[in-house]
């Protein structure tokens, strides 16, 4: 892991600060110790900042201290070693009082008062984790994660890390599969450049730059900046010197070099359809101990080696902060029910329903389900929800196929290996207004983050086809891309014979995935307002969100009138900074 250079600290002092703040200095997985240097409301902004840079949580934190709190760190430096020795054991575990240990063992471990764990908040990080693996952390409805955007990962340096994936290494003739992953990654870099060049050379871009360089537009941008600074800095003064410097910055950003660099970022949102799910990302998160217990259990109960290794690594670090609540006597263990269901129930469901085609029941990306078009709250419905999780099929196709005998068999098989702590299969959690989404995985990764409601996802596959971005069609890249995706589907099917879980790692972000979300109307409105804005969002999820809101409007037209959903559309080949020009002049306004 590359280390940063610090202005105010030597390498030895930086290493001491790292040891003081993090449970696993220089490690990929770890947590933040209770300490005064970064605490309270400083942690959340740091987590957000990490998700928007290419550096790790530990490096970003030390950089923050170096720039913003060097005096405090310097004052604390002579005491750090003593504080570590006094408050921590040699392995890094916090020294907790005997009374605390006894209380937690009695009331949490012995009597099972799990709610006590909810008061223990922890801030963690996991670096260099696969994109598909990180979903086991971010997918918990009570976790609060910040995942690095693909825009902020230095992929030219990180792409080759996917070739070291231990699960991919288990495939027979692994060299062929690694060559395929390497080719997808290189095509990602190539398409990014080709799209950026095409947009940069498009007539729209010249008009946009000319428009944004007009004195009135420059001045509007400068005044917007000044208004923002006034909200941030209590005593901010927009002096002539500051305004002049900001005008120069705006104009410089509109020179060819600056425009091309910004368009390169714009192109990333489209080129990323090539990235396979094996590629590496990072996540920082805040989570209570009870939720972390469930996350670690899901990780160590995964069929994939990387997930299990991550789970045990995170557990090792978590025990340093909560040695009893998350210790060996906690509820963390391999979940045999989850594991058997994932393997044996999946095999049964695919054996019974594998003859059905994995089709999309919608003419778009959203199939809106409600009590008026699908039977709900019956044994058949509950069995279909379970089958949905373990197949590639549409919920309605499952419902229409299930026999009474299969209903009984699915419900029995799904619950036969439960532990004393398990209630009912987690898929039996839907009803009311449901959205079955079939959309490109790269866009769904943002929809996945909406956790208020019930959510069931299917395993990644190429059997649902691929999204072809409109911009590919505009610039004549669509046929080339589709040929690449057809090849990716072949590799996926070959890997799936060996393991459907390893095969997921080969699925490109452009592949369609299927998920079922139950959202009440207020949450539908929230999603529509947040994810329906073309100016700030990725067009893949923007289009899906708008389709969702249109279909909700057909069901409840008067209610839908109260939703706030942006409906502005822009040409795919238009650089995002040109949306203001298009609104003013491109639509024929002037």
C-alpha cells in the first residue's frame, strides 16, 4: 500500500499516530479506536471524503491530521505510547473493566439481551475488497456505509488486483478466465478514452465551452461560488482579489486541457459497464455491534473464499473494541441454515424451475407489482419469494408455475435447518407495493443503497442480457460492445458450471441484474426525487427511476402528482457541464 508524505510528522511519528487511531495499522480491515484526535462529528466527513478520493481511510485520516490538527497531534505525541500501554493489551484489545466484562457476559451472552449491543457504535474500513463482496457489508439495512465511487478509484493502478482473486484462482484452466478479466479491464480503459475523445470533439462541446466562457456565465459561476463560501465561512469576504482569482480559475477550467480532463470523468460513468464484479473497491462504515455481528456472520457463511477471509479479518479487529459483545461467545458463527439454503435449496429450486426462461416481465426495467396484479400474503406468494432469491426468474413466472406440492416443499425445505435464533426465511418480507427491477448492475449499485423497505436480490448473471448505453449507439460503439458482452456471457456460463458464486465475479457491470424492492409510497417518492435527476445522477438509474414513477402514477395518479421528479432529458453525447447551455439554448430557447 503506497504511503503518503506528511508535512508535520516524520515517518516514525506517522506510524505512531496510525497505531494510536487504528486497530490494524497499515491493514486492509480495521476500526477506529476511541481517541481524541478524530472523534465525534469529524469521523463522518472523513468517511465521506474517503469515498471521494483514491486513498485509503488510514492515509486520508493522517493527511487530515497533518493539515488540520498538527498542533493537537504534536501536543499529544509524547503521551501516545503511554496511553496505548495503559488502555490496551499487547494485542491491541481495549482494557475493559471487570464489572463491564461481567455485565456483558451475564446480560448479553447469558440472558441474550442483544439490544445492549446496539449502543456500541464502531467505525470501520475495508480496503481492496471485491465489488460483489462489499455488498455483504453495505447490504445490511442498519449499516451506514460509504463506498468508493468508480470515479475515484485509480483503476489504472488497481485493475490488475482483480487478477489475484483467490476465488477466480479456483476455476479450472484459470489462465483463460484471468485473460478474459484482463481484457475486460483493458477495454474499460480503452472505451473511457474513446468516449472522452468523441464527446470532446462533438459540436455540442464547442458550443458549451463558448456559452460557459461568456462574461455573464462566468460571473454567475463566481457569484455562486461566493454564496457557497458565505454559508461555509462565517466571516467570509468576497474581496476583489478573491473574486478575480475565482474568475481566473473558472476560465482556466474551460481551456482545452481542463475540458478534456472533466469529460474523461464523465466518460467513466459509461465505460464502467466493462468492469467485472471481481474488481476492487473500498468501504468505510459506521455500524452498531449487533449489526456488525450479523454482517460478520453473513461474510463467514458465504460460499466464496474471499468473503469468508474478510469476515474473519473484520471479526479479529472488531474483538479489539468489543471483546465480549463480539467475542467467541457472541452469536457470530458460520450460519449453517444460510449456507445450506444457499447451496441445497438453490439446487432444488433450479432443478424444479430451471426449465423456465429468465425473462423480464416488463417492457422496460421496472415491473411494478401490487395487490391488483399479483396474489399476496398467501403460502404460494411466500414460497415464490423464496424461489425468487435462488433462481434467475421473474416473481410472476414463479407464481404461475408453483404447484401446491411445490409450495409445501419449498416452505419446508427453506426452514428445516434453522437455529434457535432464526424466525422465518428473510425473503418472506415483501408485500404491498413492489418494484421488480431488471437493470444494468452498474446503475443498480446506487438503487441497492435504498434500504428502507424490503429487498431481495438475485445472484449476478449474464442470462438477463446487457444494458447498452445510448452514448455507445451515438458514437457507433454499440456493436463492438455487444460482441464483447456476448463473449463475457460465454465465460460466465463456463464458470457457472464450476460455481455460480465464482461466476458472479466475471459478470460485467453492464449486465442486467434482478432485484425485488418493497417500498411504501413515501419511499417511492423519496427515491424518485433523489434518483430521478439527470443533472446529478447516472442515466442508467435515472431512467429506471423515472419509469418507476410513471408506473406508480398509473396506479395512483393523484398521489403521484405530489411527487417531485425531474423530467428534463438531455442528449447522451452532451457533456454534463453543458446541461445549463442545453436548457437555455439547446432546446431552441434562443
